[in-house]
C-alpha cells in the first residue's frame, strides 16, 4: 500500500482525497475525502481574472487540507487545477499561493488530461460488472467545463468543452448582479442552445451515441441523484452507483429551473454552494441524456480525484 494525497481544484469546488492505494489489487481505500465550495471561477468568464476573494477562499481550504495531509502522513501529493485557473490571466498568483501553502506546484492540466483522470477514477471499479455494458461514456460536469470520454478498458476518445454549471449560470442566468429566481423561459432557452452547441462540438471528436452505459460524475450529477432518492441528507454510500432514469432527471431539472432560491436551499441534501448553479448543471445532464438517447445514468462518486490518486500511486 502507498499512502497518497490528491487535490482537485475546479471552478466551483476544491476536493481532497487521502487514500491507501494498492496497484496490484486495484484497491483504493479512503482515509479522508472532503470537499469545499470556493467558487475559484467567480467572474472568470467575464473578467478573465481570478477574483481576490475567490483566491483567498481557495487558499483557506488549502491550509485546512495541508493540516489533514500532514496528520494522515501521506507520502506523495498531487495537486491538479482545472478550468478556471487554466483560463485566468493572473494564474501565477494562484500557483504561488498553492506552492507556499502545500509545497507543491498545481498542475494546470488540459481538458484531455482531465478526461483521462475522470475515466480512470470512474471506471476502474466497474470492471467485471455484468449489468453494465461497455463502452462507457463518462461525463464529468464541472463548474467551468464538461469532459466527455468514451472507452472500454481504456480511453478511446475524449473532449472537454466549456460548458459547466457555474459558467452557464453566470453567462445566462444573472440579472442585475444576482441569479434570476426563477429564470425566465428565454434565459433557459439560450442556455439550452449553448449546451447543444457544445454537444455538437464534443461529437466532432467523441462518438457519444456509440456508448452503451452513461456514467455521470461530479456535484451536479450526485446532487440530482440525492434529490431523486429524496435523501434526508447527502449520503455518498446511497449516491455511489445509484441509477437515475431519464424521466426522473427531466422532472427534477424542470422543477429546479422553475423553483426559487429558498425552495432549492430547503432540499436537505443540497450543499449551500450549489443552490444557485444546480439548475444549470441538471440541464447539462438532461441535454446529454437526450442527445444520446440514454434511458438512465449511473452515478459515480469516484471521479477525477480518484484518477489523480491512482496517477500518484
């Protein structure tokens, strides 16, 4: 066993996994897994820069994670940064801050690398499942981008497109400095058109419709699963490998897009940081399912973070 630590810093959240990895058996045993909403990508789509307050929220989470990594005695750490820090003019400030706190430089990886890590993390433990037919389409709906990967044992094709729950919310659902509550039909229509254009782009590289099993990753998908199951609180054990039908995803998405902030915030499994962006994230998932004709999505709690951990091990 090798004790490793992996950090995934995305547009909306930063997550830590400390785990014991056994490459011989393919077993990854969690010791500590946590997530903090930091909204690093706040305003990046509009300004091209990381906001000072967003950087400070991220650095505060890094200081917390540094203490956990030290306490758990991880031998190796890899810090991967995704969409927001890839796009920002002042990303050097972000890189230096992480280096000062954690002693490693964040790797600002490409969308294709994100896709590789997501696929490994999501599918490594699905091998041998007779009820799930290959090839898989792994879809990682993030804050700023969505990764599409088709493959069986290994990645066959991958593409990252700039459609995520935060980016879509900021681009289409903001009015007078706040999120529309609820959004107008024309806002939803414009967002859907943007998502469809991104799917057209993804299909130029990835044969989305050739996949037999849709595997959905990240907070938008797991939150939809929690809502579908009417969980009294967010429960990873019930969410991991749950299945949600297309009809249920459509019902939930339509409700989220006509609900108020207070109604969404009252959902017991809803993280406060997702209240304003979950409608956009659910719409991305629904559009994907309708594009490929998927009758259900298999939800995975294991994703890019697990793939990063395996890369360290």
